[in-house]
């Protein structure tokens, strides 16, 4: 058995959740925040048999989209002159971790 942790952008959370359910996978969703953008994410925890991990990852990948976003970037010019200008960054997609499960019980 494997435990898949998938961190996805909140914009993709519903689509990923629906696709996992349609694929027959149960997932626990946790609200999370991270990255330098401090943007909202959803962390999915999915228990899967070893042979189905690639299918889980494929579902998550298909429904987690990268997109471009402009964020303010502050730069210092001299001692007290700060200016802010937008910088385009890539957001979205998914970060996926797969770990072994030593023991699994549903009580």
C-alpha cells in the first residue's frame, strides 16, 4: 500500500477531487498554504495499492493545470527608495509525494 500526498492549487481542487472519486479513489482533503505566494492550496491524502499509484498520479496531473500569474515584486534602489513592479510567475500544477504505508486500519 502507498500513501499519495498531492498538493494542488485551490483553483484545481474541485476538479481533482471529482476525478479521483470517478476513478474509484477516496481522498482526504486538507487546507494548506505554502510557497512564496502564500496562496491557498489543497493537500490530498490518497491511499492506493502499489499498482494503482501511476493511475492516481495521472488523474491528478490531468486535472492540475499550471498557469501564469502576475505578483508584485519590491526592489530597493538606494537606501529608502522602494518600487513595486509585477513579475510573472508560474503557479498551479501539483506537487506529489508517495510513501509506503506500514500499517493501514479503518475502524
